C-alpha cells in the first residue's frame, strides 16, 4: 500500500475514531451486531483491499469471476452453487483455508491480478437458503469496492434493489454490471435494459453508478467481449494503488457514519418508546382519577339504597307507636317486656339483615370496580411490554423495570381476588357502623332509645291509673309520649343516615387513597428510569454529533 506521512496521519486518526466509537457503543449498550461492526472495521484497516462481488444466484457471478480471472476454478450452475463466502487471494492453488467464521473460507489462486487484493465471491442475495443472504449482507460493511451483478434477462429485481439500499446505507462504492447481454437480441433491447437499470440504480443509490453491459459467457468463449474489456480497463484504473488507498480509507468512515446513524435511530426509537410509555402512565393516572369519580357516583347510589331499609324501619316504627300509644292500649303499655318484644318483631324486624345485605352489595361493587381498574392497568402494561425494540441494554433495562411493574399490579389484582380482601373492607365498614351504635350485636341500636321511651310510658301509665284523675292525665300524657316517640324515631333514623354516609364515605375514600398510593408506588421506579434514560440519551446525542464532525473532517482529508 502507498503510505505517505499524510496517509499515515489519516490512518492513525481513523483508528482513534473507530476505537472511540467502539468504546462508546459498548458503554451505551448498543446491540451486539452494531459494536461488532465497529470492531471489525477497526481491524479492517490492516487488511488487504476487499473487492466484493454480489448479486442474485442466477446472475452469473461465478461465470463472471472465472472470465475476469481467466480461470475455471469457481463452480458454475443454474442452481445456487456457492453456499459460503469465498475470499480469493493470490498464491499457489491449494486446499480451502478455514477462517474463524464457518461461512467464510479462503481460496488461493496463482493470479498476479489479485496481488494486494482480496476478491470476495458471495452467495446469491435471493438464494433459497436464507442463510446465504444473511452472510452476504453481513460481509457488505467490509467491502472497499462492490461489483454488483444483475442479469440482462431479469434486471434490477426487488431483492437487488433492497441489497443496493444496504450498500447505500454503508456508503459503499459500487460498479454495476449487467451480465448476459448476449441474451438481448437487438441494440434497442440493450439500450432499454441499460436505461431501466440506470434509472432505478440512481434512484436507489442517490448517485449514478458506473454501469457496464457485458457477457461473461462471450468473454470466456472468445476473449473479446467489448463490454467486458471496457469494464476490465475501468476496474484496473479503479484498483490503481492510489485509488485503492483512497477507497480503503473511505471504507471505515462509511461504516462509522452508518453506525452513528444506526445508534441515532436507536436513540430516537427509544425516546419515542419512552414517550409512549409516559403517555400510557399519564393515561393510567387519569383513569385512576376517573375511577375515583365513578366510585363516588356509585357510593351516592349505594347510600340511597342503604336508606331504603331505614325508611322502611321508620315507617314500621311510626305505625307501631301510633297503634300502641292510645288509651285503648293502656293494658299493653303496662307490659313493657311484651311491648319491647312486639316492637322488635314488628318495627325492627329484619332491619339489621337488610342493612348488612345492602352494605355487602355496596362493598362488592366497589371491589369489582377496583379489580377492573387493576386488570386494565395490567392489560396496558402488557401491551407496552410487547413493544418491538432491537435487543440492547435499553431494551433489557426497560423490560426489567416493566416486568417489576407488572408483577406489582398483578399482586394488587390477586389481592382483590382473595375473599379476605372483600371481607376486610366489609368488616371495616360494618365495624365502624357497629361502633357508632347503628347496628348492635343481637339487636338494633336504632330501637334502643324508642324502647326506653316505651318503658317510661308504661311506668307513667301505671301511675296514672293509681290517680283519681287517671283518665284525664292518661289522655293528656299519652299523646305527648307518642309525639316524643315519633320524634325520637325520626331523629334516630336521620342520625343513622348521616352515620352511614360518613362511615362509608370514609372507608371508600381510604380505599381510593390506598389505590392511588399503590399506583404511584408501582409507577415511580419506571418514572425514575425514564428520567435517567432521557438524560443519558441527551448526552449520547451530543457525543454522536461530535463523531459526525470527526467523520466529516476525515472524509475531507481523504478526498483531498
């Protein structure tokens, strides 16, 4: 290789660039295949010039190479004959030499034309065996110059277009060859194919490549195919020592530029993923607020249902008082134990059971609503975890945090499915009601004051009958007692409604606060993760901008 002091300086600068880029990509947790390209490109600076031949399996690559090298060493056929990459080097013809890559082998041929050059024969880009295309694309970044062969009888297929897209991304220099020109019968046909390939290649590559129309078969038969000879003269010029050096120095810069682009795209995709995650979490927090409003609306409805047994009790109690607080029922009033028993049976009746039934229904509704909320949270988190992201450290870290978040929400969901959760909440509500004296063990707190009032009335009646003016006094006191009893029932029922409203509202609010707290606790690790990742991405974007500036400076130095 022609190495001047200026070229030596560029080589040192490129090594420093690729070393720094490789270290940066590794520390950034870039996908392994990306960091591997950086390392390979660094090693490639010390390799011989790589001239890579690519194309579809039936485009005649092997035939072309046999004609180019004036040999018959490479197998030809109408089916895929090359199942691996062959690196052809100058030397004595011998056995195939294996390499660390099982799909890459070296083959030496006694050809002076290959001196200081490695000519690479690759599998077809459209081969039936998909591994062929994989190893062909994997070898592309190492190419210093690409000879892309298409066939005149089916030029520029879709798979060829896709492969040329790759060459453009990696910044490879391309010479485009239309082989099997002998299959085109007229000059008009050849011109039409040439224009077709030129138009589509220019559109795909962004520049118009050198295009040659030739027939490798004619060249092998006659040794005088005009198109082939024109191509060979041009190739010799392109492979002059000075031009090889220029192409060799540009190759790693093209790789570096593509790796920077890939990581920039990866950062942008990661940033979009994080933004979508945050939007999902904001939506979950909004759902929690909506859920809270819905719970309060449902609570108002359940409180209205709870008032129905109380209203029924009030009506029964008033009817009982109006029936018994009369002069005609004096004898009944004189028997307080029986009176109390009748009051429990006729007025209190099934009040406690009815209240417990409605209360239990209210609790079930709330727990079902909370369960649906957590199931929806889980569903949305599962949906976010399925985001298709290339394997990288960001992807693994995000997956780990999301998995922990999903486990947390799954925990809450399972808790709600446990009977003990409903029993605990229901028990808390009923306990609060009982402690306030609304529901008593074995009886009803609501009736206690009324029963006491009834007992007092019986004592009064006993005293009245003992008086000479008993009839008059009874007629006077009994209506007063009846009115007091009616007021007592009314006030107690009203107090009971207030108590129920305050008790259930308190328990529901506490449960909602627990739900909000659990959601915040579950989301907070991911929120911290997002903040840390956004800071990291901003730092890496600044570093990538610096790499681009270094690449552009070196490209200018190489071109000059």
